[in-house]
C-alpha cells in the first residue's frame, strides 16, 4: 500500500478522534466545576465591585486555555496533515505552512496578551506586584 494512500485513508479518523478527545481533556482540567459564578450563590457573599477582577481573571483564563490553545492546536494539526498529504504540490504545501505559521503567531500573541492582562489585574488589585507565579 502506498504511504500517501494510507495517510489519506487514516487522517480523517485521527482528526475525528482528536476532535472528540479535546472536550474530555478540557473538562477534566476544569479547576472550578461551578463555572463562572464566584459570588451571589446562597452559600456565598453577595456580588460587589471587588468581585469584578476575579471574574475577569476567570473569563480570560477560560478563553485562553479552553478556546485559544485547543483551536491553535487544531490548526497546527490541520496544517501538518496538509503538509504531509501534499508533499509534491507546492501550492498546498505553502498553504499548510501558512496555516502553521498563523497558528503559532496567534498562540504567541494570545499568551503574551494573557501575561500582560494578568500583570495589569495584579497591579490593579494590589496583589503581589508582578509575582511571576501569578502570571501562569
């Protein structure tokens, strides 16, 4: 069997399996099973303005680690599969490389902005001034 035919035959199954596995991995990594509600429940204190920054922090964490990183990983996987499936076609090879580059640039931008927003929130809430452990 030709290796290219084998890759073309098995890659949709691997892609489907990886797409099905991502929600389970992300859900298993959820540190707060209650979701976004951090105040106002019957057993909690009422919501105040001071609860805004922890809520913003939680939303940013979820956006970066549950949406941006899995999407970038998926884009890199798609680009890698395209790169492997079309080794002779220069147009598809260039398109695959541009997908991989865009995903890598996007994830770098997302992580740098995440660190900056964490630093600003840390400075605005008078928590330890730019504690590097609180950034990640």
